[in-house]
């Protein structure tokens, strides 16, 4: 069924429409063999709060963006190669229901569907696409994933020292290894996590100790401790105070 659609005019037309909705700022999405499997609005758990995002599942990529005008205009396009994706169901909790984690080496986050049926449809389709891709390429599923960030609202004090209270001045930071919300003094160090960035990234003291002694199973070797040590000055780190969250600007 999928292969038949791949060659159909209807598929090409649908992909064109998606491409046009993102406008010039989006990437070209039409490539031979690409099929649009499905689309819909999911609630993405962002750093500040859950937000509605439009998602498009293709047979090889997952695309999402902010909704400017429903079904007409989207922006802030993100493209995730499905080959690197692993998904995990999340238990319902309060208002956050029908959710699952989308985990990739560079970024991991939670999304929620409106109904349990939608959730299982999304999860089944994503899993099928990933399985098909991996069986075609002969690759093994990626087992290194970026931490899912704990939302800001879940921490009023630092999750490491349990002392520092967050205020507009004493800001929240995220450890790139464990995803905890931590204070500045508890996350002064940097460590090279090559799957996330070519530059050393912010990590909390707890993860730094684990990583630098090699106790962490998924530890990535860094060139040397002194390399990351030399970058730990809080003064040169103002630029990533926003934790590079792509959703923080809206
Ligand atoms: Zn702290
Ligand atoms: Zn950490």
C-alpha cells in the first residue's frame, strides 16, 4: 500500500502542500520514494509548557513545526531522521495523557495525542517506519539518546543541591546528560557529548563525576579532562543560558 502511494500523484501533491505550508524557510521535502504516512496535531512538552505542534510522519523522516495558521502555514520546521528514532510509551499522569517519548541522539522529548487511539496509531506507524528503514539499511537501532529535559515548572529548587531556589536572577539550567533542572553553581562544568554537539555542553556536577571517572556506561570519551575543565568558567557560558531550547522564543 505504501509503495503504491509512493508513486502516486496524490502522494506528490500532499507532500507539495506540506512543503508550501512551511514556505521558503522550510527544507524541500519532495524526494523520490518519500511517502507521507500521516499528519496531525500533537502536544509537545516544551521547556516552559506543553504546546501544540503540527507533526508529519513520512516513511523516512518525522517533521514538525509551529502552527501559524492551521492547515495553511507552519514555521520553525524540525526534521528528524527516523533511522535514529526510538519511541517509548509514557504512563498517563494528570492532564498529560496518551503520551510517548521521541528519543534521538541529539534531542529527546515527550508528545501527547488527543486520544488513546491516536497515540497507538502514531506509535505503530512510527515503529513500522523505523523497522522498515533499519531492515532496508541493515543498520542497528541507535542506543544513544539525548536526555529528556525535565520541564522548568517541575523544579522550584535545584534538583541536584536541593537548596538553590530559582528566581529571575538565579536561573534554571538543564544538564545535557541527565536532563535535570539545576542551578548555575551545580552545572558549571562542560563535557564533550559528541552525539549532541561538537562543543562541550553543560552538565551537572553529578554527571560530570560519573563521566570523568568513566563510571557511566554510555560515557563518551572526551579528549581529556583538562579540556573540559578549561571550559568550565561560568563567565564564558552566558550564551547557552537559554539552554538552546528551540521553543523558548515563542
Ligand atoms: Zn544546585
Ligand atoms: Zn546531570
